[in-house]
C-alpha cells in the first residue's frame, strides 16, 4: 500500500491550550522536567497506486491543515515502517 | 424577501435562525448542504451547530459542501451572508473572512448571556445598530477563540471591520475581544454569539439579536438588490 503521512501542527505562535493542559498534568505523574507540550494531528493517506506527494500536498493544503493557524509536513511512509 | 438558512449534517440552530428571519419579517427558505441551488434567496444564514461533527476542524468539511460552492460565489458577488458560531467558522475556513476560530483558551465550553459592544454599523447585517451600542445575546461555544496574525488584526481594526467586541468579560480568549468581523465589502459577517437566540422575550435574554435580521432586510430594500425572490 502506498501511504503518505501528513503531520499537522499548530504554528508556534498559536496558543495550544490542550497541550498546556497536558503539560500541567505531568507533575501529577511525577514528571517535572518538561517545559512544553504541543498537540498535533497525524493523518495517514493510502493511495491505490503509487504514493503521490503532490496530490497529498494539495489535500493537506486545502483540507487537512488550515494555513492560518497550522503548518504541515508530509512524507511517504516506507513499508518497513508500517510494520512498526 | 427571502432569507436562506443552510442545514448541514450536525447543524443545530437552523430552526432558530429560520424563526428569527420570519420574526424579522422575511420568508425563511431552508437550504440543504447537498443542493447547490440557492433557490433565489436574497441573503443566507449559516447557522450554529457542529457541521460534520466538527471533524478535522470546525467548519473544515462544511466548506466543501455543494451548497457552499454556490454561496462562496454569490458572496463574492455581494450576496449578504451571516455566519453564526459554526457558520462563522465555516466562513473563515472558506476564506470569505480572515482569521480562524480555535479552542477556547480555558478549554471549557461557555454558555451564557454575553454583552457585546457593536462597532461597525456599515454592514448588511449591522446597519440597524448604532456604533457603540451595547447588546446582550447568548454565547455558546467550545471553539470560539478568534485568532489572526497581528497584521490581519491591525488591518481589521484600521478598516473598521470589527462588528462587535465582547464586553464585561471575554468568554473564550478571542484576540482583542473580537466577537464578530466583516469582509471588505460589508456583505459577509461572522459572529460567534447567537443573535437568533435573542429575538423573543419568552426564550431570549433580550430582543437585541433581531437587529441583525432587520438590518439585512433594510439593506436589501435600500440596495434594491433582490436576487429574484418575491417581496
């Protein structure tokens, strides 16, 4: 299967209250050496044929990420990585 | 005059928006997300709710509904469009309005009656108010925190495109207390609180919300730009 992975993250300057809430919970786990947590989204797109990075980029740009508040990265996932 | 109200899968406030349009004196026309035909309406309301379950991002999927393709074209041609709550999110996702609406800063869903100060009154949906008028309408959102880059925020303020700001407390952390904005032409307005829930003494905290609906009727009558609907 031809899988493209898209990682969507809030831009660094956009406040991430969910990440902050998680960071604030960490001391309850005894974790005190974390300065920041930010939460993003991983999207896996399976193409029927060859992985098409240009198509994936278009999908990410138009729908998966909102360029006003988010950045994205795309990559083709290798078959070996899929097993892991 | 005919005001169209769109129903997406997951819309909640389409019934109240249609009712508000009728109370203001318009004919309410229900529009379906899957039907690109606008049925000759003179204005459109995108109601609140959770279109497509708010999946991906609020409004992100609704923006690609067949009815939205027609609304985006018509809005660029001057059709008055009001987006309330989820409708505001859809308008931002459709790039008809700048900025974006993100998770409330405090992470809590906020549902309360909210005071606003009206600013821009030269839009299709706010011309019945006076600048500086204070109005009370319900706010109810989990992702109503308006954000944009500094340049965009400065431009919105310099061009007088903030239509209302939160006063007596900002319910969601919106930058510069912005509750609603308009596009350059003044025909497209997005507002996070719900004017359609403040049109009757029995169910609302005031009748202040009616002003949005009577404004658009006045603007349509003044402009004589009826799209073909019956008066």
